[in-house]
């Protein structure tokens, strides 16, 4: 059994991860509409990873005998004004998710819930990677996407991203 406040936070995080998947799918759709299939691929893979994150929270709750509470997932409702826009919004979103994970970690630490802290350790380092990847995308865009040829090459690089299952297995 887990502390019920922690359970609430974990269920909320599950929803936030599903929303992340929804948000990145929306970005993939935007790039598909713009015929940038590499950027589309990058965000489609990202959406798959976010779904995996949600399932890890689900499994952790179940493994601890807690009920999983699914709530409504909000529509992304984002407007993208240019090709760089989703990249910037993705980094902002990852910073928001990092803060959310840190918040659960802090709550777990306060009540000495070492098991949840250990579970969240994977997400703490994953968020470091996610923020770096999002930041790298912005930097590459600024460096290389200034002309059609550069954009084409960057799109090809983004096309190479492949989905891999999370290294954390519960
Ligand atoms: Fe699940 Fe991108 O954090």
C-alpha cells in the first residue's frame, strides 16, 4: 500500500504522460500536414515513448495494490505558427513535466516513501534526457534550417529516429 496523497499524484502523472503523448501526436500531425515527414517521425516516436511512461505509472500503481484512476485527457489545442514553434513548445512542456515529477519526488521524500523515490529515479534521469533532446532540436533548427536545403537535411536526420522500449521494466 502507498500513501493516498502519493497515489493521487501518481494517477495525475499518468494523465500528464497520456496528455504528453497526445500533445506530441498533435505536433506529429502538424508536421505531416507540412510534408516534413522526418519531424513527423520524431514526434510520433516521442508520442510512443510518452505512452510508455504512462504505462509505467499504471504498472507501478498496480504492483503496489493501488487502483488506477483514468481521467479525461485534454485536447492539445495548440496553434503552430511556424516549423520551430512545436520545438519550442516541446521544451516548455518537458520542463513542466520535470517540475511535476520533482514535485512527486519531494512529496515521497517528505514521508520517507523510499520505494516511490526509487521508482521515480528513472524518470528523474529520463527528464534530463528529454529536456536535452528538446533543446538540441531547437539548436539544430536554428543552426541548419535557415534555408530549404538545410531544412531538408535536418528533416532527413529526424527521420532516422527509431522507437525503443523504455529501459525500466516493472
Ligand atoms: Fe514523459 Fe516527456 O516526459
